[in-house]
């Protein structure tokens, strides 16, 4: 057994010394930081304020459109103000976020619910000086060293038609087609609006009588013959950024409906009251104690945490078993294996490799977790407080020991498989043939991951549970959903039996394959030599 | 004392017989050469001795044990195809294999540096194996296989791939080991090495033992050879009583097979009597190369020798 540890030590040192290992270890926090920071930076820097031209020939809808754009900005300011407060509040507001109490939709859900009910709620923020006074009101609750609040930039800004293109008198009556053809070079980016090279993002044309172009529902709507050119037109080359067109169209619809209520003699006040009514609807979890059955954010995290674990497990296992494969092939092609075999039994060599590489995998995962904690501590801010709370919820959920256990089982099953493949091939190229099939098998847990999480005790989950190759992944995935004891223990026993068989068979194959040269054997041949070696025992 | 005893050893792979009915005794402290053409079964025999490959039938006793695995810490092995972990340092790889053979970690390290120093690689002790030349790498591997001071050393083709000066170092290593009391088996197909170093040789061809004995015994298998040049033809020589046969070799010299019981002196005086003018007269003992070709090259003779 002593030799196993000497071999394990060498395997560990050899793999932990490679550049790939360190790149792998370092990439994780870098990606983590990048995934938090880059969207923030992009939001702040990359997307410029976009200019649009609004041509209102109807004299009616222009104000509606403008209000929609302003409200969109107000919502952004409100968001910025709240995260500014959360980041700089005395004692840190983040600690007060209690995921156990928060509704399962999260903060975003609360905000959008709120705005949907009352679109005008933030209108006060649009008043001049409103932002400053809001900041002033917060001031007493903020840390002394809080940085000054910087209001976000306007995403969209209204500009006038460039001089000399369309005269003011023409503007009111000109055909929309003509307007577009004159502004087309600006829209296409061939010409700039001002000297600072601002491109024209969009042109919104509201022709005369556009307000009458109303699509109706029901049978009457089917008979309608409407020309799109008579309605409100939104011209933009960039089709990806739909926030402006969406905001405008929903504001227009809102406006239209209000008018319709008036036309039909419905009291607007009543309508808005009716619109803000809601049924009391709450999700409950039958497995929780009385009085605490309400499904909270923490419950949702607990439900989805296994998904993260499955993914991490998958990556860790396959990084590591690939090391095992390459290592074995290196030893084979170098013929080092012969010297090893004269110094240690095949079982010692195999177990040494398994232990050493498992250590590499453990180091990698510990490294990931440590770097994640490091990053979280280094980067303060609302998202980080969130992530920290999330970590806490996960570590209290009892999933971690299960993760450790299922990782180990998964590792042993797949390392047995890959070790056998490695011992049968003399070059990496040869192993690629096997790898093709192996990869297809390996992809299954990843592809079914989401479906299993959604229906953890469903047919798919149950079927996959009883395939030992997938048991670790699927059972990890199901862990939060209290799978039936039969599934849990039964599959665990089957898995353990498989692991023992797998390691035993692969140690036989290892013995036979390790001194082979040339082409990997055919399946029949392999089976023959396996039974042969059994007879010799 | 017998360090290794093989008894009726057979190894079959399916229908193919790699080693057929091989018996051998290697005395303790001797240097034994395994000779034979490529594919004769040398490496298979060595692998069976080391218990890496199980024999189909037959018995092996090595250092008093039934399996080399039981005494593996007393055995050193250099395989035919050389290879090392590319990313490891020279000293570390030597120390690693010494530790696998039961040497304590600190002692293994000291020993590694000492060996590298002694055989001229002291400057490369901290170099990674991938930066070493092929010859140096091979030397490192040889040192790795003997670092644990084995009692029994098996070297499969230790000279292949080495330049003449390194071959000399290799010979030095072998004789040093032997002086320290180790029994050594090495395989080669370079006869001059075998002739210089070996006490005894085993000659295998087509999976079968062809010869087993001391170098002198092997040489005695062939009569002494006489080569002459002069103002006469092969036909004239054959008429002399002490000449059994005569033919012209590729150098244009006349190769004489002396009749049994005759001596070169007799031949020389017969030439003198027959008034054949000798320009050169060369008499030498056959070397292992001749024996090898004689035994392995001609199937008929192999059959009679068995």
C-alpha cells in the first residue's frame, strides 16, 4: 500500500505542476469577476446615449411617446438609487436581506409588479432636482465615506431634425416615406447628427390621423383593412435593442386604452383601481413546518442549488479523468509502465493513480471555492452580499456532504472507465476513437440536468437514477426534492456494486492492456483475454 | 549459489509461441548475456522473470522466491524501450523509482545526486528530463533502475542508442554493479559487448534456447579459422590433407576450414612443402559474432545443436 501513496504523490505533483491546472484554477475567479463586472462596465461605458428623432404630425401622441421615454429613464434612476443606498447604507443593508423572508420572485419581480400596477409611480423622480432631494433624504442613513451619487446616463435622448434637411413648415405635412428617405443616410450611419459623430438611432413618425389607426379585437378586427404606413412608425437599423420600441408601443397602447374607456364612458379612476386589484396568490411548500410553509427565495435557491452542484461535479470529474487518461497513455507510450510494473503491482499502480488524481480534483474544487470567497470579499456591493447569503443558504442546506459523496462515486466510476480506455490505447489519437462514444454517454447528465431539476421525482429522473453511470449526477440533482428512500438507497447500493465491479474489471483490463502495443484490441478479443485471465487466477 | 533458475519455461500468445521450453541457471554474482536475433523471445523471457507476464507453463525461482514480485525491492530493471516522465527532474525521477523499491525518501535523494555525479551527469541533476539528450536520458533511466542497490539487475538492451563513450560508461556501470556483488542479466545483439563483459551467455533463436554456457565454450563450438592469401587457388589448397574445405570470402581472401585434429602449424608446413607462396597467413579464434552467425544463421546447424 505504501507504493500506492508514493505513486499517488507523484501523480498529484505531476498534474498540479502543469500550466493547465493553474490556468484552470485561476480562470474560475477571473470569469467570476468578469461575469459580475463586465455587464456593469458595459452598461456604464459601452452603450452611448442613443439619439432619436420624434416627428409628431398628429399633435396628440408625441407627448405620450416622450413620457414613455422619460418614465423608462426614471425607472433606471430609481434602480440606481436603490442599489446606491444598499451599497453605502450604514451597517450594510445587504445583511438585512433575508432570503428566507423574500418572496420567490426576488427584487426584480417586486419592482416590475409595482410599475405594472402604477406606471406613473416614478413620475415625481422626473421633476427637476428630484434626484438631488432623494439623495439628500437618504444622506443620514449612509456611511460617512459614501461616494457621491452619480445619476445614470439617459439611454435615449430626443434630438431635432438636422438643419437644412426638412424645414419646420414642411415637417407637419410631409409624407412619411419622404421623411424617411431624407433621414435615411443618418439612420444608416452614413451621416452624423453632430460633430461628435453621434449616430441617429431611431426615427419615430406619427402621421396625421395615426391615433385613429386602432386595431380592434373580435370579429370586427378581422374585417379591418389597415395600412401600416398610416400608423405610428418606428425606424431603426439596430433591431437588437428593442427597449425603446417596446416602451413606446406599450405607452401608446396604455394611452389608447385610457381614451377608449373615456369614449365608452367608463370612469378612468375606476379603471385604474380595478387594474391594481390582485388576487391573493401564494406558493406553499407542504414539506415545511406549519407557519413557515410560504415558499421563500431561500427555498427557491435550495431547489436550484443542486443544479449548480451537478454542473460543478460534471466539470470537475471530466477535467480530472481526462488527466488520468492522458497520464496513463503517457506512461504506456513511454514504456515507463514496465518499470512501474517491476516495482509495484498493477493494483498499487492503479489505486495510486486514482488517489493522486482525486487529490488533484479536490485541490481544484477547494481552489474554486476559496477563490470564490476571495472574490466575494474583495468585491463589496449588493450582488456580492447576495452571493454571500446564497453561499450561506447552500452550506446550511445539507447538500454539501451529499455533493462530496456523489462526487467521489462519480469520480470512481468514470476513472475506472477512463483508466481502462487509457490502458488499451498507446496514443492519445487512438483514445479519441473511444472518447467519441464516451463523450456521448457523458453528455446525457448535462443535457437532462434541467429537466430532472424541474421534475425531480418524475419518470426521466427515476429512469436515469437506475443507470449507475448517471446515478451520481441525477441523485445529486434530486437531492433537494426528498427522493423516495427506495430510489436513494437502492441506487446507492447499485452504484457501489458498479464501482467495485468497474474498478475490478478495469484493473484486469489495466493488467492486460498496459503492456499491449499497437492497435487497441477488438471487443471480442478483449472479452477473450478477460475470461482467459480469470481462468488463470 | 543460483540467483535465478528457469525450468521448462513456455509462453504462448494464442497460436504463437514466444518462448519454448527454456531452462536456465544463473549463478549468483555472474554476468549473463542474453543474445539472440530480434523477436527471438529475449524480452518475453525477461518479462516472465520479472513476473510482469505470467508464463503459460514452467517454473521460475529468483533470489529464492517463486515470484519476482516477492523480492522486487532487490531487483533492478531497465526495459528495452526507454522512457521517462518528461516533466520530472533527473534526480527526482531516480529518487522516485528508488523509493518505489523501498528506499527511504531522504536516502533516495542523496543516492540520486551521488549517482548522477559519479556517472558524469552532476550538472544535469536539476534539469527536466525533456531537456536532456536521448543518451543522457537513457543514462538517467539506467541509474533509476539501479539506485536502490539491487542484488539482481536485468538490463534489456542497455547499449542501444548510446554513443561509444557512453557505451563505455554503461560497461563501467555493469562492472561496478558486479563488483558490489550483484547478479546481472543483460540482453543485447552487439556481440562485442557480450564478449567483453559476460561470464556466460544464453543464445535464443526462434523462441528456443540454442546455446547456454561460458563465452569460451561458445567459441569452442567453432574450429579456429585460418585466412590466407597467396599465389594459388582454392582448388590447390583443398588437396592438402589438413584442409577440410576452402572458399573465397568477400575480401578476396581464402577461408580455410581445418580438418579435425590438425593444427595451423601443420597447415603452414604443408603449404611450404607444396611450394605454395603465402603472402599472408591469419589465424584466429572465432569470436562471438562468428558463433552467433554460425548458430542462428543456419537452421540446420541449430537443429543438430539442440
